[in-house]
C-alpha cells in the first residue's frame, strides 16, 4: 500500500436532497461513452446494473433534458448514448476540477508538507 499522499477533489452538485452530479456519476457517463451500454459501464466500474440505472435515472431527472438516452433492445439490441447535454456536463465538470486544482495548488502543497512521513 502506497503511503505517498494524494489529493482528490470530490465536487458534488446537489439538487434538493439528491446529488445531481458528482465524481461517480461523471465516471458512469464516461464509461457509458467508452462501452456503449449501461450494463458494460456498470461492469467496468464494478457496480450492479441496477445501481448504474438508478444513477442514470437520477441524472436524467436532475437536468432539464436527459443526459443519457436509451432505446429498448430488439433483434439488433438496444442502444445507450450520452446526449450532447451529458457530454457538456462531463466537459464542464472536468473543467471545474482542473480550475479548482490549479487555484488550490499552493495550499494543497503547503498542506501536503504538513503531513508526517
């Protein structure tokens, strides 16, 4: 186990009592883009299909329009796509992370120096 300190931002945006977007939901959206399905994305992230579906459903309810679009399977199977809004959510979230890390770099380094060996 590594003892090298690391810094991770855990940015979450709530809508009421629900987390509209956070690191897990962004990872799920990215996995859906990479795999093309909720099932494969869930497997890739080590979560159940049901958990992934509930996260997608919560995100779709939180935003003005869906961030993930699905169609039921047929002879050729169904499809799952991250919508343009979903892609924008990912892009803006990752930009916020980059800006926050850059703005806090000095304080993070100072805090890391205070850690014991």
